[in-house]
C-alpha cells in the first residue's frame, strides 16, 4: 500500500516542479518583454500632440450660477473654471509606456498632467452633480452627469446617480442609452459600472 502512495507523491512533486518552472519561465519572459518595450518607449522621439482628443469644459452648460451661497459648491465651481483653461485628455487604462511609444518619451510629463486634469474633472463633475441633486436641481445634475459620461468617466457613482435621476424623472428607458458608454470604457471599473446599470433596470 505504501508504494502506490509513494509513487503518487513522486508524480505530484514532479508536476509541482514543472508548474513552478513553467510559471517562473513565463514570468521571466513577461518581464523581459516589458523592459524591451519600455526601452523602445524611452527612445521614442517627441511627436505632435495636436491630434489628441482634448476635452473642453462647457462652463455655460454646467449651471455654475446656481447655489451662490454654498461654500462647498464654490470649491467645485472654482475647480471647473480652472480646468476650463487647462488641457484635458482622458488616458484611463493607457500605460505610460504606451503613451511614450505613441507620443514620444519627452511628452510624458505633459501627457501625465493632461490625464491628471481629467481625473480631477471626472471627480469634480460627480461632486458638483451630487451637490445639485441634493439641493433639488435634479435636471441640472442630470445634464452635468450626461456630460461626464460623454467624456468617458469611470466614476461609478456618476452612473448610479444618473440612473437614480432617470427613474425619478420617469424615464428609466434612458438607462439603456448608457450601456455603449459603459461597455466602451478602458477601465477596471467597466464591469462594476455595467452591473450598476443592470441593477438599475431591475
């Protein structure tokens, strides 16, 4: 009885050794591939940024005249006004290595700044819309959120609040219109946002 057990144990050890070796080899190949790509990216010359999908902040459509006495709202408005004068690009899900390969290593600081501007924009639009909704301006909040969605935001609470507003306005059929934007996201939040839409339709 001991021999079959011992033989099985040897087979298991051999299999485990093979799997560890295989994964180590794959990890080494991935690391080597990454550094080769990073080397190419760091040696990519500066390219024109004229064709970037810049996002313009439509101040006239964001209802900044509302809630003039609200101090928190004032912070959101000031941030949006500042962003309206900045360059903004949504690079969510795109690595710095890929950005350098496409636009040149010398541009990476600029590109990172543009992407950071977008992160701030998406967050601020969500905060401003929530503030508007809380103070009874549901229709205005809806328009702010619809603009946010059009820019490719992956702030899940923006989608949730927008779904809530559609239901409040007795237009739940509009939730279906959010699916293309959600499914086009290049973000780790994609599945969670699609799930929010699915739950909102139930």
